[in-house]
C-alpha cells in the first residue's frame, strides 16, 4: 500500500510510524507530511529515511491510505481532499468524530462500524475516551451501562510536545530547591506558571483539562459524554466526568463508577475483563496499575475492581493506558488494518 501520515513529526505521528513498523503494516511506499518548519527533515522508517513534505494541492494523488493527526481545522480541510484523491482516511483529530456519516471506532469495541463510512473517513476517539471504553465495552454488552461517573488523571503528553517540555522544564528548574517547593505550598504564586497551563504543572494537580464549555464542563469532559455514547451505540447513556491534568509524562488514568441496568457482580465482571480484547486485568482485578506501568504497551490496564456498597448494580474500577499509543496511534493503525 501507498501510505501517508499527516502530522508525522508530532508525538502521536512519531508513535504511529513506530507502530506501522512493529505491526509489519504492508507499506510499499511511505510519505510523511508536517509543517513548513519540518520540510525536508528526515524521519527513520523501515531501515531507511523519508523526507517530510508539506501539504499542497494534489499531494495525495496515488495514495491508498492517509492517516491524519493534525489540528481540527487542518483535518477538516485536508481529509476530504485525500478521499477525493482516492485514498481511505483514518483521522485522529476531533474534526469528524460526531459527524453521523463518519464512524467513530475503537478497534476492540465496534470494529464493524468501519464498513459504514459514506464519506470515506474513519474517526478515532479522544485518547481518554479510547482507554476507558476499551475496558467498559465488555461490561456494557453484558449488563448495559445505565450511568457512568468518571474522574480522569491525564498526563501532560495529552497537550502535545509543548506540555511535556513545560513539565520537564519546571522539574529541572526546581530540582533540589526543596525550600522553594515548601514555600509554594503556602505562598500562592511562589512558583511560575508556564505557557500551556496558567499554573505550574510540576508538583501540582490541575482540575481543568480542555476549555470551558456549556454548563461549566470542559471540552475534554464533553468528549467523554458524546464519544462514549456513539462508540457504544448507547445514545441515552448518562455520563458525568471531571478531567484533571497531573504531572505525569505519558499515561492517562481514570476512576469510573459504573451503574448497570442488569445485575453484574464482581466475579462476572472479572471473568469478562480477563478475556476482553485490548484489556489486561491486573491481579484478578485487585491490582493497582499505574500510569507508568501502562505506558509503552498495547493493552489498557484494569484494577481496583470493586462492587459499590452504596448502590445496587454498580461497580468501581480503575483504568489506565498509554494515551499516545492505544489512546491514539495504535488504534489508528488497527483501524487501517480493518479497512477492506
């Protein structure tokens, strides 16, 4: 296949190139696109190098598959051009996720939806939604989720390279300055904020991920609501979320309180999750997997599985996964593998 990756120099784009190699995707020719400042930059792939190009009229001619990971406005402009040029498109932006003519797909959850794509575009969900629904889908199929309350703990790589650089810069600047960190605990403004967040992220927890939208919920929180409903084919699913940014480089984690329409005890849930594709149940559901343990691997990790003593037909569970890998790049390649 003749394949293109648009946004190849970003965190997700770089991971995508690695996964295409690792999974031996049938790439006969690879083209990579990036911003003008990266034009001509050489990226390693398949034992050789490929030079970055910039998007231009006619750039998708002759391609079979285009994987897109750029800002929404660029995806809106260029993904349809790739389709018009005869390519199939897997889009990792938010541009088409809620379009009724574009399937929103997690490979392990609703793979058959890739075959209903009248616009020629398949969309990947937000990284937080992706990690969560991979774990919830087998439980939903068994007992039907009635209501879902989620608190997320999202790594800085969700904000791209700028987020990782900001955290690293703050840790480096404050390393060994215990007195400064102690003062910061009692003196507002003792530590400087950065460009990505209006407060320090190093040594901190910021209960605001995304931009504020309707009812005071953020864009990240509304993505959890709308995307979960679409992926699970559950338009009436009740979802409430609080998305939090934490000083972790890679790996999103979340605590989920899940109410079901039908009885589902811990033992049955454990059996379902133990055999679920894309899921690794840790210590029979009693484990406490961390973001670091979930980074760099394909499956999402599930632990802290408990029955909620305050409400019938309700479970609590903890889920963590690599937001760059399963949360984005891996799923995009898996969807490409599903395409006819």
